[in-house]
């Protein structure tokens, strides 16, 4: 059965009072994080994603963490994301990741040949 409006209002007020009791340091941290998020561009995040995916992909091609399915997924993810970033990131970064992709594809072919 739904709560009576007066009871719901009382609970909402209690929640608002609790929120107001957030320590000033935490509130300042939240505001700083929000300010940083406001500056962040999607292209920056995607560029970082390319770096992370390429790094993970390389690590999945050899050693104890070898997982060629994951390496192939990393290669496919790079191939999918790179065209989206064309014109959104510096040309040098685009060329660098094209080279990374080519190197990963060669390393993948070599790793598959070893199995």
C-alpha cells in the first residue's frame, strides 16, 4: 500500500537533512570532481580508451595472460573506435594508433601461428 503523502514528505525531509550534513570536505571534493567532469571531452575519454584497449590487447597475446580471443576483441575495438575519432584528435595521435593497430594485427597473427 502506498505511503501517505504526509509520511512521504517527512521521509524526504529527513533525507534532505542527511544530505545537508555531508561534511564540507566531501562536498568540496564532489564540486571539484564535477568541475573536472565538465572540462572532460568525450574525445579525450575515447583516446584514453584506445590506449587502454591496445595495452590490454598486447598483454593478452603472450605470457601468463595469453588469451587470443581477448586480443582479437581488442583489435576489433580499435578498428571500430578509430574512425569515430577521425578529425576529433590530433592527426599525429591518429597515425600513432593506426600504427599500433597494424603492429597488434601482426603480433596477433604471430601468436596464432605459435599455437
